C-alpha cells in the first residue's frame, strides 16, 4: 500500500494531461481570440490574458487529433506566447516563460462571452470588456463601451444617453469614468447621445458595480476603468472609419523597436457640413422641448471632436512608462431672429474636457511591482445667451462650470504566489470646482456662484486569496482624509467567491464608499434648457459628504452552454442632496438633505448553440428617498426607480457575418402629478406618486468583416443598425420648469425617446 501511495503521489502532477482526451482541431488564419474561445469550449478550460497580447494575431493549425498539451505546444510555436496551466483548468498567457508570470495572473474568469464575445465576468464580480474583439450587440455597429455596459443587468439609461446611466438605482453622477488614470467629467457628445470616448481605441475596460477594489474611491455606484494599449507593437497599423454622424482615424506608429511607440486617434463629426437622417433623429430627441425644436427658422451649428495621443516607452524589462493625453470638445452656436422687434438671439455653448496622464511601472523582482501615476483633468462648460437689438447687445446671460482635478498615486503589488496577492497604495487628489450664473443687462448681476477646493489623502490595502479547492476572497480597507473639510472616512470592502461544485458558484460582497463631488440641477434655469446640471463639491454646510453602504449576494450556474447569474442587493445612501422648487417645498425652494434606500435583484440567463447566442436579463429595483421638509417628511419613489426592466437578445455569427436582434422593456419612471386649473399647476398629491407609461423598443444590428486582398493585410468591415425598429413613441420624462420669481409661471416639460434611427458604418484596417 505504501508503494502504491508513493506511486500515486509521483503521478499526480501528470494525471491531468495523461488523462486528456484528444479532439480534432483545425484553424486556418483564424484570429487568436476566436481560436482560444473554441479551445475553451472543446477542452473545458479558461484562458486568462491581457488583451494586448493577442490583438492582431491569427493562427493556422492543420487538422489533426490533439490533446490539450499538443494544442498548447502548437499555439506557442505559432504565436511566440507562453501558456502556463494552473489547477488543471486555468491557462495563463504571458510574453515570457520566467517565474514573473505569476505577477501577470488576472482575475479568474467565471463567465466568458457574458453578453457577447469580448465581455467577461470575473470571480470578483467585475466585468471585463475588450473592444478589439467585442461581438455584436443589438443596435450597436461599433464596440461602444458605455452603450454596451447599459445592457448589463442592473444598468439603465432611462434618458437613452450614452454615459448618464443609473447603476443599481444610483444617480448617474455616482458613476466614475477613468481613461488611462484620468478622471473624465464630460457626459457625452451631442449632450450625452454619443459616447465621449472613441469606441475603437480602448484596449481593456473594467466595469465594477459592487465590491470594488480598495484603490477605487470617489464615487458610490460604479467604476468604468478604461486603459488604452500598453504594448509596444513594432508593426505600423492604421484604421479609419465613418458612420452616420462622424469619421475617425487611428494609428499605431513604432518609433524605436521594442522600446517606443506612439498611438493616436482623431474623431470628428461632419454634421456641421452635412446632416444625415441619423443625426437628425438624434438631434430631434436632444433638442425636444427646447427653443431649437420650436424655432423652424433658427440656424443650429453643432459639432464635436475628440482625440487622444499616447506614448509607450520600455527602456528595459523592469521599467515601462507612458504619457497619455485626451481631449473631448463640443461646440454649439444657435442663432434665431425676431424680425418684428428687430432682435437677434444667439446661444453659444462650449463643453470641453482635457486630460493628461503619466505612468511608471517598475518591477523590483519577480514578486514585487510598483505602479506610479499622475493625472490632470480640466473640464469646462461655458454658455452664453446673447440678445441683440438694432445691432446692439442688450443682454448676456452666462453660465460657467469648471472642474480642475489633479492627483498623484503610487501602488505596490506583492504577489508571492498565484493564490495570494497583497496591494498597498497612497493617493493624493486636489479638486477645484466652481460654477457661476451671471446676467448682464444694464448692470452685471451675479445670480448664483460658488467655488470650493478639497484636497484628499488616501491610503489603502487589499488582500486577495484564491484557492479553487476552498474559496476566493478579497478584503480591502481604504482610509481618506479630506483636508479642507477636516473629515476622515474609512471604507472597508469584502468579496467572497465559492465554487460549491463544478457548475454552481456562490458570490457575495459588501462595501462602504463616500463621495464629495456631485451634479446638481442649476439654481437658475437657462433659456436654452440644455446641460442644466453642474458639478459642485461638498462643503461643511448644505452639501455634506455622501455615504453609501452596499451589500449583495447571489449565485452563478454554468452547464452545457447555459449560464445563469442572479444577485440580490441592498444599498443605503446618506446625505443625498436634492434641489426642490418652491411648488414642491412648503418652506420655499432650496437644497434638501436626505437618505435613499435601494433594494434590488439582477438576473441573467444565457445560452449558446450552433452559432447562436441568446440571453435575457431582468432587474427589479425599489428605490425610496426621504428628505426633510419634502413630501411631509414621508418617503417617496426616487427618480431612479424603474421597478421592472427586461432585456433580451438573439445573435448569430457565421464566419465574418454577425447579426443581433434585441428588445428592451421597462416600467416607466416616477413623476409628480400636477393638477392644471386655468393654465396654472397645483401640486397636492405628493412627490413621484405616478409612473410614466411602459417603455419598450426593438433594436437590430449586423456587421460583415472581409479581406480586400490575399496578398496584404488590408481588411474591411461594414455594418448597419436600426434603433427603435418599430418607431415606438416612448415618453421618458415629465418635469416642471419655472417658479424662479413671483411672476414666473410653472411650465410642463415632456420629453420623448428617440424615433426609428438607422445608422451605417464602414471601416478599413491595414
């Protein structure tokens, strides 16, 4: 028996491969990520890698019956990458075969191709999105990250904008958007309808809606951390494309072999030169219920531009550097005339976000890494409403909002084994936020203004433990001192993941977060009524630090191509600030401080079969708010409360052809009922006591990828999409405006969803 025991122990390291079953495998110039996905399905394994490593690589393997070991040997020969097997199932892809591979181990993938190929879910509950290999999604013909996120369970955009979405009942300003370490405050081109970031540039995106790592602070609901490529590619690559609104170009330029390269992109709208039906449908939705839609003779000149540049430098194997810049710019110039009174009106709006980032990663040894970064973000909104009479300016209403956000951080990562990982870091940030509303006629009158500066010092630590035989957990603690507020906050985070058996897994998380910057409704309504929310900082008076406590628990089930993901959660927010107008507050208009409680369930079901992928998601959300001096101090439905939401889609892929059809259905948002008598409104039934009609729409998209020549790498891609295929007229908001003065009447404002909106896309790669 002792000899048998010793013999078995000697065989254990090789049992996995000696018992491998062989399958016929064949690839002919197939993109590497497609080949890896096929190998995962056949051999029941999971690959873990940085997207940069496999982007642009293809593979050819002759048809032959092979074990997994044989396949990995062929992959290494064809790709010059290294494949390390952990726990007989997880395969780490790296650039080298030394022991430092452990430092590159990524989060364990538990659901591959969550909504589509290129979207994954890890054991820590975070989602990873890879635009370069993102499969088709309903209504989208380009890999738009922010639009794709909105299809995930618990994420809703009732206003149909790209970036102003709600995550688990939280407000849109509770979502943090990061580009190469730079905080982004711009909400999107065309007043939110188009993502502010070029969807074809980003390399890897991490979306976290619960149990976030201790390095992430500042916002309560979610983090979208976007990183452009860090790989120094020695091949010149370029691409360009055009759709129904804008055109763009991207280039990767090697400067010094294996040491220095430059990446750059440029995207600009052409709607100021030529307006397509796509743009007209988008603008009709954006400018609905504004004077631009009401004035048929006005001249609306709108354009947007964004570009980014990044330098990657690797002087040796232990040091890498990057310098990144991003610019997002929107321009609006609207002109109208009142011929009877010889008056000339002009609305001029500029919205810009400039960001700069620097980074240095140093490998001290095979187990210890240090990452140091610095950033600066400059967001400005400038609006002027100018009235001219008899060629002489008689008034100028100005609105200004500025955010100067800068910081520096350093993080040490100690990775003694693939089971244990330790992270320690320090972050310093300075936020300078101001807004002003000024009216100039005979005199310059400041209607409302404020400027606040807050410096924060944060230290944090995170411990990750991964053991497939027991459980995975991550515990983090973040402490922050807000200097000008003289306040300290501690934020513990905990994530637990347990594989109960091969198919059934349990997940739970809990976290505390704090937020000092948020958006408020402007205290003076502008004439144009666009971008009527401004950023402001917490102070020690009417704007306290917002606090959130968030717990969730659920399970995942995977078997035979089926995936089920269900999660229940509870969030409690304190010190939420809301602006109430005089007709809603018996003690007059002003800011009110209150609490919010959110209870919800997210569920997701997916099945793959014979080239088809079908999925459905369901979200239940119950959000209640309570504010002093509002609604008789009784709780009421929050504006983010969408009780039931369902999304479902069916997609099909055959070689280079893809098609997807998706349907959204959700209950309407709450609104306050007003009784109209003789043209005036009275509010006697409480706040948000009614719901808008049910919202639903059908979206379609299709793309086709092709090669233009067998003799070079020139490739192409075409696509078409239709949003709101059956042209449903959805009412998405009912609000009231006015009551800024005794003589100012209350006005009902209703806004509707986008109508049927086709779009097209053409891209070339070389």
